[in-house]
C-alpha cells in the first residue's frame, strides 16, 4: 500500500489478463452525440464492492462506456473483492482499502456506498463532510442517533443523498403509486408479508482469511474474533450489523408503502412487536416476527408479518415481465378497494388492474422516476430532492430499528415523531444509540 492508501494495481491485477479489462472512455473525450463533455460528466468512487457493490459498479461501468459518467476509484477491505472490482472498473480506477483516502480526492463528485449496514452512517457523514454526493445502500442507519447525524450532514454540506431503496424508481412502482392515489381512496391499512429468517448452528471462531482486513470490516462495532458466520453476506442476520429480514427486505417494502401512501414525513407513534429468537448459533435476529405500526393524523396502520399471508404471483401474459419474487410484498387496503404490490426492491410488481388502468380526465399523476441513479444524478446537478432522500430513508430505517427494539424488549414502544425519540421508557431510550469503536466513529 502506498502512503496515500492506494494499492499498487500490479499486485492486485496480476491474475487478470489485460484483455479482460472493459473498454473505458478516456477523460479527454469531447462531447458528442450521446456523451457528456468531460466538464459535465460526473466522477464517482465506489466504497464496498461485494454483492450490491459489484452490481452498482458494473452498472456505472456501462454508463462510463457510453461517456455518461467516470469511475475513478474503488474501495474494499477484502483484497480479492478489490482486485475483482479493479478489473471490472478498468485501469483508470485507483483501488483503495481505506475509504478515507478515497473521499478526500478533489476530483470525485460522489460516492456509492454498498458496505455492510453498520458502516452506512459513518461513511455517508464522512463523505458529506468532504463535499461528496452520496448514494448509500439501505437501510440508511443502524441506530436512531446515526440517522440524525446523516440528516444533519446532508443539510449542512448541501449534498444530494439517495438511499438505495430502488423500489420507488421501478416502472411498475409508478403504476402502483398512480393507481393507489386515484382509485383506492384513503389507505387505512397496509399488510406486509415476508418468509421466515434462516438459522444455522454455530461454528468455531478462527483466523480471518488473509485477504480480509477484519479490524476495518468491524469498523465502529465492538471488537470480536472473526467467524465465517459474521461476513460477508451473512452479516444480515446479526442484530448489530444487519438486523434481520425487517431491516433488509422490510426496508424496501416500507419504503414503497410510505411513498405510495404519501406519508414521507410521517412516523408511527406506537410500535408493537412479538417474535421468536434463535435458540442456537451466532445469528440473533428474529426468526419470525409480527410488528404493528400505528400512525396518527392521518390515522392508518402498517403491519409486518414474517412469515405472513403470502399472495401468489399473478400470472402474466405473454411478453409481460414476470414476477420474479412473490415471497414478500404488501397489500394496500383503501376506502374503495385493495391493491397487491409484490417485492419492492430491484423489482416491484403490481396487479394487472393497476398496470392496465387508463387515467380518466381529471385524474392525478405522480412522479415517474427516470431511474434511481438518474434521479440522483439530476439532484446532484440541479439541487432537487431525490426520490428516496435521506430524511425519508432515515424514517424507514427508524421503523426497522424500533420494530427490533420492541421485539428485543418484549414490550411496545411509544415514539415522538417531532422530537425523534422514544417516550417514557428509559431503557429503550438508551438503545437509540450505541458506542462506536475509535477511530471509526461519527
């Protein structure tokens, strides 16, 4: 590693043939049809290049090949993942193991953060402090206090933040939203369903693999010995780093629910959860879970059932995009009728009646996202608010956090939506934040 945190490319890429690099657009290319001039083209760095991180990187490289953006850097604490990402990104992208060097670069306009959940808040705040626009994967934060810090940082440094609840930007999300606004009447209840969480017997702690910087992976978490059941993707089932199904798919389903019902800016006043904890193994998130969120002014209820009453995928006609995920979703109950929306993340699907509905004269239209990243790019260039802005993202994350706290404490929680704090329960209130390990802290 060099003094500025960069990794010598040769040591990472010796296993990759030069011919495997994707074609890239040199920075000197002038604007022509279908391309941006270098002065208009946004430059990005990628922090966390695992599962979703690789998806984002490949997507941005395709855009770079069209001359729309420029990928200048990639970062990961796993050297194998970093080497793979560097090969995907191309020779113009500098690899880093420590994101703090990447965000200090003056030539980078924005960062895409796809690290484990416990890193989201710190990296987003630090990037904002360096003047970087941020696309951060959901859920936005792991604690109430982290969410407050994220909102404050975005406001203070005037950066555009998009939370990766891309379900709001899917084509059928627009159709669902439009139908709910025009046909359902006031929505009184939203019932979300999901399949149960996995469990697995424990395995012994061991040394981390040589390519992994385990201390940096833990970051703000309390130190603990390495165990293969903590990472990579399985961090999802640990409360302090992932939070279970409700913080994974629940964050997507809740995001769509609040957007479709026009309740961004409204938070629940009462959270009541029950469920079953694992009896063996290292994973400690709920196996099954029922959560009821009560909202006031307007009054409505959202429930999370894990597992819940699954609505089988609607048969699609020839040529229509098939519903690829029906293991989770939501039913919207309005004054006039109900509507089923499946999934809510990278794929959002809605019933046929909403897809084929023809708006009559005088009907209301809703925002049609050009794409989740396109919406973010527009916000960067114009100062507009993103479709899944940090305030909305934190509200959804808070729902997940409060649901887990009610489950763990085995009692209901009252929430003050104005002060953004738990009411009348000092034990629960103390759990709104947690210590962060130096130097990985806000």
